[in-house]
C-alpha cells in the first residue's frame, strides 16, 4: 500500500526515539524556565535516555547509545546528589546538545544514510562535567550504577537466571539471553549491568546468577519457556514487583515463592496504557483515498445515465441514505487525520530559547489555541514557515532589553503564536511586540531591487510589507547565523501557497508586527461547483465563489483597450473570460448569454465568465500528475484534478492562478 | 508480452530488453524497465492550454495519467484510432506517462554493444541509438529527452 520497505522494527525505533526526544526537549525547556530540576523531571529524563540507549544499542547505533548512556549517567549522579548545584545551566546545555546530536543522527537514519557521526567530543564533555560533579574520576559512575540499579523506581518482573555450572563465558550467554528477551519485552535491565566492560561479570553471574528486571506483557509461563530455551540455562525463577516499589529487588531477593503475584503485574501495565494507537500516515492516506474512491463510485451509481428518466422513488430514498453515510464516513476519515497544531507550535520553544541566548534578547514565547486541529499534511508543511517567521520576529522584530526599556516597554519581549478556526480555514498568527517593520526602509530597498516601481510612494503599507516575502529581499545589513541572507521569508510564502494558504503582514512602528497565515482545514475533498465552458466541464471550489449572476447589456462597460467591466450594485468589476484564459472555443461569446461568477483573483475581486453552471458536488482533489504540472507551468489556472462520476478526469480551477 | 505484465521480475530479467512499436515505416523501441503496462485506448479528458502533443488525461484505476501522442511528438500527423492503437504506460523518474502508439510489436533483446549511438540531427532529438536486427532497423527512444519539458 505504498508503504516503504523499511524494517518495521526500525520504523518503531525511529518513531519512539523521535517522540522521546520531543518529550525530552519539552521537559528541558520547562526545567530551564523553572530554573531547577524537580525529582520527577530527573526521573523522566533518566527514563527517556535509558530507553533511547537501550533501543539504539539494539539497533546497533553505538554513537547514539553512548551519548544517551552518558547523559543517563549524568542524571543518575544528579539524582544521587539530589541537586544539580551550580552546574545547572551546563547540564541543560549538555542535554540539549545531546538531544540535538541524537536528532541529527535520527534524521540521517530516517533518510537512509549512515548515522556514524562521532560522539567523542560530546561524550568527553559529559564525562568532564560528570567528573566535576563527582569530584572523582569519571569511572566511578559505572560503579554507582551497578550498585544502585535497584533504585530505578522500576515496576515489572524480576527474574533470576542461573546458568549451568562450568558453562563458561557466562557474560556472553547472558548477553545473548538478554538479546533474545529484548524481542519480547520492554525495558530490560540486568545485574550485573556491564557484561563485557566489567571483567568480573562472568564470575558474578556464575556465583549469584543473572538478575533481570523486565517489563513485559508475556505470561509467566511463556517467559519461562523462552528463558529455558536459551543455551546452558539451568533454572529460572520469576518474581513480580509492585509498581513503584522502590527497593523491590532487595526485598524480593529471597522470595522465590511469590508466584501468585505474577499474573497481576503484567496486566497492570496494559491497563495503564492510553487508548491511543500510532498509525502510519501512509495508511491514513490510503484510507482517505479509499473514501475518495467510494465517493466517486457512489456518484457513478447514483448519476448513472441508465437511470435517466426512470421513476425510482425507493432507489433515490436509499441513495440519499447512502450519501448521508458516505458523507459521515468521509468526515470521520478526515477527523482521524486532524491533529492539534501544538506539535508545530512547541518546536518553536527551542528556537526562541536558542536565539534569545545568542542574540542576548529576553523573549517569552506565548502560545494560544494550540488545541486547534489541522490536517496532518498541512501541519507538516507549516513547520518550516513558522520557524522562519519566528526567527524573523526574534532577529528583526524584537529589540534588545536595553532598547526596550529606553522606549518604555517591559524588558521581556513577547513572541506570540496563535491559532483559531475561521469557517473552512485555520488562521495562524505569528506576532511580536517589537519595533515593527520600517516602512520607508523596505520601500527604499524594494525600489532599489526593482521589486516595486520607483513611483510607489502611495501604495498601501500592506503591499510594501509584503515585499519582505519576495525572494532576495533582506533589509538587515548584517547577515547573522539565523536570518538576513534573504532566503527564508520567500520560502514562507511559497510553502504556504503550496498548501493553498495565504499570508499577510500588518505592522505598527514601535508596537510590533503580525503575520497572519490563512490555511484551508483540509486539502482532500472539497465542495465543487461544476461549470461548463465550451463543452468541457471544470470545477471551482464553492468556497471561492461569492455569487453567481446573469448580467444585462446596460451593466457592461468597455474601455478603449478592449477591457470589459461589469457593474454590480454600483461597483465595477473586471471580467475574466474563462474560455479565453483556457484557450477553449465556445459558442457563448456574449456576456449576457453566460453566467458570471464573482471570485477572488490575486486579491482583486473579479467576474469570471463561464457558459453555465452544471451543479454542485463533492470532489476528491488529486494532485496534477507531475508530467502535466511541468507541461502546464505554475500559472495555468488548473490546480488539481478529480475523477468524475463517469470515470473520466475533471480539472479543478484555482481562480487565483488565472 | 509475459515480461511486460510481470512488473516484479528481477532487474536482470529486464536488462537489455526493449518493447518495439511501429510508427509509419520505422520500428521504435523503448527500454522495458520503464514500461508498466500496455492498455487499450481509454476515454480521455483534453487539457486546456496544453501543448498539441498532449492527447489528454486518462483515469488509470483512480490515478490520473497524462497521455502523449507519439506521432505528434515526432512531428507527424495524428492517426485515426484503430483496434490496434495502444497506450504504453511508462513510469519514468516517478512520473507516470502514457504514450499513444499505433500498435505494439514485440520485445527484443539487444546488447548495448550492438547499438550505434545516434547523433542529434534534423531535430530528431528523441532517438538515442540505432541497431539492425533481422534486416530491420530499430530506433531506440531516449525517455529522458522524450519526456523533458
């Protein structure tokens, strides 16, 4: 079903690790804001790093697992000391650096490259910090872990495995056993933990057996079977631990008769899981495609030409019922794809944090309406524009604290992200309370770069502001790490337009700038007005048609250059003849004979002249085939296609591209 | 045609194999690794503002596929559709494109060494090489050039 042929284990690894990284970053931002790490946060970070370490090691990404391991060590130490002390900001920076490193490696893995960047310098940094916190050689940390792994706040099962005496190489047997077990269980921990680094591990296992702490949904019998199947295993004893029980291993150490408890423990972990599932987006796409096919098939049946002229009241009654159900099905399929915009917003926290530090600005990110839901694909293509806009606000909009105090504003600046629903659109605004855009400077630059005519003094401010969205425009004299290269803002406009959205800018000197992005709720299925031009039929989104009317001869005006205008309630609108724009011959040439649609066209309201309106129906938008896209170019007026009731292809017109 | 239907065949089985089709007096060939399937003529939707050689767009099991008339692309007159007229569906560089041809002929096996590289002359820019098999001349189509805009 168009799914990539990646190993599902790899998929899960990527998904989980990315989620953990996001979680980690969120926690760290909270921590940094609070100025202190709570015990709960320490545990969460510790746990996340532990999982990343484990799964990365399983997937044989040693560099990731090493970094995660060292950060885990670091937090272990912090937990032990019960405070971070004066190393707080360094710890934060190191965790961010660590997550960045893992992120960059994950990105490589996702794109199929080798994730083999060396983590040595980062690891050295962490070790150094760890050493300072210990006041002792770094090696000490390993010892503490070995002794203290009882204290992980662990819930699950404790297993004691004994190998046959004289089986030799106990550490290797233990390793392969753990490896086998990891296919069935989550969060495996062992004692001794360092099987290979620690030369005494084999002896310890031979003497005391191998202690395992695992979380699993397997039944006790199955677990036992799996373990006994391993090479050289002599005996297995399984004990459960109560959730949250802190010193469980030591309490249960000699309690080999605790068999009655097992069945309840694994059950608990199942119950505590949320009733959410993760679904591959490709599957959702496939679902929506199928719903689209059903909508098409349905209109093939109901509008079948063979039914014409027949009197079938019962058929149409049932058909109506079917139509209602498919509409509902479609709504549900659509709703599944809708996710809160929060994920896109929260990524900005990090950018604001990093840029505040580098640019020495004091900025607070305010987020409103993060629960607003938008189609997943739209959110994906919204991330980049948001990032560029926030960067722009940070770099160009917001002043330094000194400047702000001078102009009588609070020294802490605000950058605000806001989202809300508005009819069939979602409005996202990015605003700051900085110095605002410099109209004259932008105008000068725009004229200099030939983006505006030199006599453009009187055009509205908005038009001038929008120049900053054009390619190659930057008023910042100095190129910084973040912006000023003149790329970025034009990408914003492009990206937003590619998902059928628009962007506008408003600004007041001294008060700030507001970028307003308008995006459609969903892209896949729209209400289309079916229109005819010269024997061909097309669709126009109903949402873009303001009204339709027939005109009278006296309403038509022509200027000497042949431009046609039509007066409607006292206002004159330009006429665009669709048949001419599309190069189609039609018999209906007189404006009085056809229909005029009032539509938006590049921010002007115009009248679109067509032959007739055939009806209204839901259409499933399919992107134009690539080859056709390149043949037609960007401004063909045709923005997509759809499959009609009779199985042929119909084209969808974008009135803004005419 | 067994090779054609079997899209999952190993790459090696497709190597050096070409689908041939006649056009006027000449025999043309197209690398079979780009050929997805061969279908009969379907109802097409004309595309406004498109170049003359674009015959239209067909619905291939729910997927819109643009169709190019090879005769027009080579600057020849359009021919009436007959029962033999076929559409060769290509998958080239992630683009699905159909080619309307008068008929399809056969699959031939030709090694690279047997071909003579064709020079760009007389505006005949879609041919990349030429060879002779059983007294007949075969002209090999350069897909990239044929489908470049």
